[in-house]
């Protein structure tokens, strides 16, 4: 687990970039493989085609063990970053309360 908040969130960023790269590879592979459709005649047809390709690529990516492993590392990195951030914030709040002026009731 990362030692500090910045390191933890940097790890989340690295994992997100790697996962995004893997998903992009699956999307491109599916997009390139889909040549059986007739030419797109309207913008709605194009949007529908791209949505279908994205869904198919996502489904295929979820069957890819390497993508699943990256997604698991990503979720662990986020959990670690949140844990470190909450612990750090807790310490900061405790310090602020110690140094805050005493409140007097009226």
C-alpha cells in the first residue's frame, strides 16, 4: 500500500491509464473487425454503430483475463488511495482541533 496520499493517487492514475489503454485496444480491434455493415447514411446510424461496437468491445474486454487483472489492480489502487487520504485527513483534523482556540459558551 502507498505510504502517502500523493503516491496513492498517482498509483490510481497509472492504473487508470493502463486499463484505458487495454480497453482502447479491445475497442479498436472490434471496430477494425466490423466491416460487414453497409456504409453509414446518417449520423444516427453512425452513433448506433459506434455504441454497438463499444458495447461489444467492452464485453470482449471483460472476458480478457489481462483486462480483468488490470481492473482489479485499479480498484485496489483506488481503495488504497481513499484509505490513505481518509487517514491523512483524519490526522489533519485532529491537529486542527488541538490547535483551535477554546470556545467559550456565552
